[in-house]
C-alpha cells in the first residue's frame, strides 16, 4: 500500500476546500418539510478565511442570505470556526462557498432592533414586532402580528397583552420543617413563595439581519427561599435566571432559552412551578389543537393542557376549572410537547424541546384569562424535590469516614443546581395546518445541525489529526466504538435514563453489590457518572458525531454535556465547600453518586470545559458560551491565588487541576486570541502537566498541550511532549501522545508505541459488555459477574488519533492491534 505523507494529505485537504462544500442540514429522524431557521458552527482550515465577506451559502447554485460570525480563530487570525445562520428550505440542497466575492444578497425581511428612550427593546422580524421592557415581566411584554401582511402593525394586530403580570416565573413552597412533606405526596405543610422578576441586564446580544438574540438577565426575588440556610450569605432569597429570546427574519417563531439557578435550602425550599407565559384574547371562534387532537373548542373546557408525566405517559386534559384536571381527552406515549390556539385573526403554537425526555413538562391554555403557558416544571407534578437521597452517608462518599456533619451538607447539597430549557412561541396567521405548526414543533425539537461531512471536519484539522469514520481500513476499532455507542443508547432506553435531572447522564457500575442484572442505582457514590472519572463521556459522544455523522451520537453528546454543566456542576458563587463558609467554587462538579448532588466531593475535574467547547462550536449556543467565559475567569482566579476555587481539585500540581485549567485557557485563547491567556496556559504546561506521570490524560490536560503545540509549534511544549512520550509505556494514556510524537519527531519508536497502544486499547474495549454480551441481555444478566463497562473518553478519542497516525504511516494493512 502506498504511503501518504502528512504534507501530501494537507495538500489534498486544501484542494478539496477550494470547491463549494456540501452541507447537510441534519434534522435527525425528523421528517422535515417547509422552511426553518438554522444555526450551527462549521470549521475552516487554517489560513483559508479571514473575512466574513468571503463566506456564502448556496441553495443549489444561487447564493442566499446568510449571517456569518467567527467563533474561534487560528493563531494567524484566520477563522477556525464560524457560526452560520440562514433560512433553510426542505426542497433545497446547500453548500458552503469560502471564496465568494462581491455584494451579498439582501435579506427580504431583516430583523431590526431599536432601543427606545425608556430603555426597552423593540424587535421587528417583518412578521411580528415585540417589546421587552427593562422594568417589565422578564419576557415579551407586548407583541403584534402582521396578520394581513401589509408590512404595518395596527393596534388591532396586538396579540400579546402587556397587562399579564406573571410571564416569567419560578414559584416556591417553603416547608415548615424538613419532616413536613414526603416525596410523591401532594399535601405539604408550607407557605407559598411566589417569585418577583428583577431584570439586571437587557441587551441585544447578537444583532443580525437573519437572527437576533435578546439577552435578559436577572433574578427571581423571594421572601422565604433560603431563609433556612445556615451561615453568612451575601445573597439570600435570590435565584439567578438568564433568558435568551431568539428572533428570525421573516418569521413569527420566537425561540427562548431559559436557564435558572436553585439557591434554596435543599430540605425546605421546593419548586412548585417554573415557566413562561403570554396573555392573548381568545374569541369564540378559537380552536385548540394538540399533536393528537385536531380540534377542541374552548367553550367545552375553560382550560386545556398537554401534560407529559414521564417518558412513557402523556395526557391531554380538559379542565373544568383552570389548573384542575378533570377529563382525559387523549393519552398515550412520547408526543412532541406542543399545543396550538388559533382563530380567524391569529394563532399561537407553544411548546418545549425534548419534552418527554426531560419530563415532566406541560403546555396550557386558559381560555378564561387568555393565558398560554409552557411549564418547565408543571404544577401537575407536585413539588420539585431537591433533597438528598438519604439522610446519612453511604458507601464511598466524601464524609462517610466520620467526623463530618451530614445534616449540614444535606441542607445545602443541591444549592447551585441549574437547568437549561428551550421553549418556543410561534405566532402565525391561519389555522394550525396552514401554519405548519407540527413541522415547526418537530424542527425545534430536533435542533438542526449544519453538517459538512466527516471527511471535511477531519480535513480542516480544527480538532487535530484524527481519523474520520473508516470501517474499511479499521473495521475492528469502528465496530467496538460503534458498539459502545449502541450499548449506552440501549441502556438509556431500557433503564429509562430520562427526566428533568437525569436525561443526559449515564450510569457506570453494573451488577456491583447485589447481582440483579441492573445498573447500581443505590450504592453510595457508585451510580450516576456525571462528568467525573475518566473524562466526560459527552466529549467522546460528540467526537463520534463529528467522525461519523450519526445523529444519535449528537443526541447523546448534547444531552450529556448540558446535563453535566447544569445539574452536576455548581452554578452559584456561594457554596459551603468542605463544610466551611460559603465560597465561590462555580464550575466545580459533584462526584458520581446516587443523586446528582449527593456526594460532598466538589472538584473542577468533573466540570471540565473540553466537551463544552466542542458542543459550543457545533451549536453556537449562548448558554455554552457563558460556561466557557465563567471557566476562563475561574481558572485565572485560581492561578492568581484563590486556592479553593477548584474545590477538591485545587492541589496546584494535580492532574485534575492542570487538565481543567489548560482546557479552559486554550479554549479562551482560540476564541479571542487574547494573549493574556497564554501566560496562564504556559504555567499549566511547564509547572503542572510537565511533572505529571499520567500527563493529565484522564481529564484532557495532555490533549490541551498537544493541541497547543499543533497550533503554535512552541519549542518548550515540544520538549514536554518528547519527555512524556519517551517515558510513557504502551496503554490508553499513550494513544494520542504517541501519535503526536510520531508526527512531530518521525522516530520509528513512537510509531511502535502507537501500534502497541492501539492494540492495547482495542484489547481493553473488547472486554467491555458491549462487545462480549449479546444485545438481548444488555446491559447485563442477573447473577452474572458482568465486566465493568470500561469507559474512558480520552482512550476512545485517542483511538481515532492513533488510527490517523497508522493511516498516514501506511501501517493499517499490517497487524496493528488486530487491524488488517
């Protein structure tokens, strides 16, 4: 077999990039029809593009309006990743032109934003116009729909009324004592504590003709929440929220990303309901439609709701009194979570993304008040329980060895937990069918990704020198990698890893303790994995999506990364770390446990930013950007002397601290090219990763060092790579390291290290239950001493880098760890 040199491969990649690049608008399994706004990130090879004027999107052979924004840079200031926004049509095929010239096509109905004298913002999409006030409801205060299409907004076209007060809410029940309520009971002795919205920031975060984002930041204010927290707090009775409102050119679709932080006492402060709502007029000719019922007359029931109770059960209720469910109109399993209200003047479709996966959820219409509500936590579900799963310490938990007050931790354990939820309100003329509401809800639920193909991703080298999906050259490796994806997808479904706080997480101990043939759900810290152990699994899931283009890989990766950052990670700046006073350990994560906030081990290692970066580059998501910004600030504060900022990962020379720090700094640098990050980054490389035996491989530190070398060719970093490669023995830790060493030094001993490590990696994977057990008995068998589901994100990712090194060397036809 003819060898392909590194230089030749790069030349081939560059020649491919010269032509328009085919783009797949990936909606997954959704049957997409019509037009829909899409946003996604796409990588570009080094030196190729330095101006957004060079970037265009073609529908067939015709350039269409497209909004382009660089979100990461190569060291030469050329674009490394860009976000693309355009209105996609299911009838078209698309491609990316990186060498366009001349003026760009104009947007027919561009989004226009105006800051008014009173500080409020007015947004006009050409179909709807809405206002958000700095002293308003924390959501859309008024909205008009151009229902007759004359380009004007008459008083008669006002749809959302300003007088509806509660539009953005998170209401609490504060229990009288920690023994006054039992989980699952509807009766709780406590006091209602309704939220009051305080807006601290209202700004245009992204101002574009195709896609505009309005940022609303603030907090929910309470009288009772947090009153039973022990100790001195700077802020008590306040829960932060961030709401991003997305508006699109020529569309009545309003996308909303809602995020909140829980700041209550875990044993006392329970959430009654969370949601967003708007108030409209509901005339007599109004018709209510759900995914399964075509027509419900408001006169029949004062209110109607679609309630998703769990991953397998939903009900459409007709309510004789608002909020009281009396008649089941329809029931079944796993619908899209949406509802439409239409009349002769206008219609509104409202819904929530991943409704049944992140149950419970509900959508309401109250025909008496005209209130339309998306319930992120519905009152139909009772109280949202933030308590720890047990009152005492359990096996392996930090604090279990005695001398630590479990009650103090129990009261604070879930403080700082958060949740991100995507909802939509679609304002339209005509009825549900004419507005194509089902298709809009389906597209919103899917979140389309602009995918240029596995070979293109790999050819840009934006994520390093790895091999795209290649079952012909590496059939064994691809079978094992794909089998692991199948195994976790199968386990998610069979074990019902769904729910508001569970969706996205995975378990990692099978048949430990009682050999029941199930995952260890209740054995101390051995249950939910979170972001801990051998690197976050979401990093591998997303990498597989980029390598294979299989949508299921993206679904697993997105859900896992968002779960880890929302639920497992501390999102408050006041947390009683290590049973001491409240400290800022934001960005640190709880260790694996029966409940996501159950273990008192809090460390930066579990909240590593590496998978957040990859997901941000794919989705260009504002919440993910916030996380990356926070982590960069946290890392610099830690290096500047805030010794406890990394929690139990704060040791200055630990592999955990070096990994989190270097990944955060590398990402911050390539997103901004701000040289201030380099000083801190070199501290990690020369003072931490330099001295580690494992080279921070478990949590991605060595990966950051190698990426930085590929970007810069830095001589000091080159020496560190050689030092580690020379002392490293074959194994999973050496997969990516040996590949980089071989490419850098062209020494045959490093290629031998690649081959031996690759063979060892395949050997480890072959012992996993995904390979040795038949699918019909996955995840394991009762009474069977099933093997530990070996899972190391860095090892699995490393296999792809080793495959590329073997491919470049022409060794893939020889026996390299079982490959032929």
